């Protein structure tokens, strides 16, 4: 299969996600928007193989709503396949995970994604995540084809997830299990103020506080040491020291003008 583009906005891979051993299978989808949103969800996690089993609309991959909801993941849609059966969708797969509750009579064991993925990621499997129709979820006979069921832990009072939301959660948890992406900092590392800068600020404050009558130099008590501790706790930056000294200068000038 084609190599994947691992780079996403504001992140870089800790591991090389190619070749991609992961397939996302959507069964009998009814809404074009969900297909597009699912494509976007898997792409942002560095995956790219999408297979649809008998979607409601045969042209769903090229519908306007699908492309719009994919929002930049059109390449996933271009490579996506439509197949007539789940058996064909699972061709070449060695471990299939159903996203459904275990049937009441019997079936594969149910796990939370994070619980199962920790073990699964260490094994050499070609993995498929299978999602059922939006309204009904997976049928029992389709669940029986899978090795495990995944249940996303949710509030017992309201555990309903949109299809694309469920795809995003599974894709995220699987990517984390495989190694994840590093978060790129959006701002420069802070330049912490050194001890001399902090003491210079405190001396500046001392003069202003005495000038406005807030600090009595004859009875200073522990005001300045407490301010020193406050600054230490906050770990002020060099820029913040400049700001605070600027405020002190303005206070001093205002008093002189008054």
C-alpha cells in the first residue's frame, strides 16, 4: 500500500508510521459527512487506510459533503476502497477489533481501547478497527468475525458517540500505543530572570513603596522578603521583570508630578 504522510500540524512522529499496518473499516454508513470526518480523524493520527462496506451511497467518497468534512484528508478518500462484504474488508488482516459491546450470548472479549492497545501494539499484527452503521452499530454476526471488542469508557448516563468521534478516539489511542507524536512548542522557551534581576526589581520596589508611604523603612517587618518569595514562586521571566520595573517607574513619576 502507499506510504503515508506522517507529518501533521504542530506535531512530528516519534516513530515512523510507515508502512501502515492499520485499517479502518466503516460498515453500511448512511451519512456522507461521517465518512469525510472519519477520513480526517484517521489522517491527523498518521493513518490512511479506509475501507467502506456497502455504504448507503455508492458515490459517497466523492460527494461534496464528504470532501468538505474531510477538510484536507482528500488523499485518504482517493485511496479508500468500497467492498461488498466485511470478509473482503478484512482480507489480509490478522487482528480485527469490533467497536461494539459483546453480544449477550457469547463473542470476543471486550476491552477499553487503552487497555487492549498496550498489548496489541507489541505484537506483529495487521490490525483493523471495524465500525458499524450509525443507527444500529455492528450486527452480532459481524462482531463474531473479530478477535476483540472495544468499548470506549463513557458516562453511564450518556455514552452515545458520533461515528467520526468514535473513529477519532480509537485512532488517537492506537497512535499513542504505537508511540505517538511529539508536541511542537508554539512559543519560545521562557528566559527566566536571574537572581540579580530579581534583586534589582525588589530594590526598585522598595524605593517606590517607601515613597508612597506603603513601606516604613524604620519598621519594614518582612514585606520585602515576602515579595522576594512571591517572585521566586512565580519564577518570573526577564520580560516580566522589565514590565514590573516599568510599572514602578510610572508610579514614581506620577507621585513626583502630583
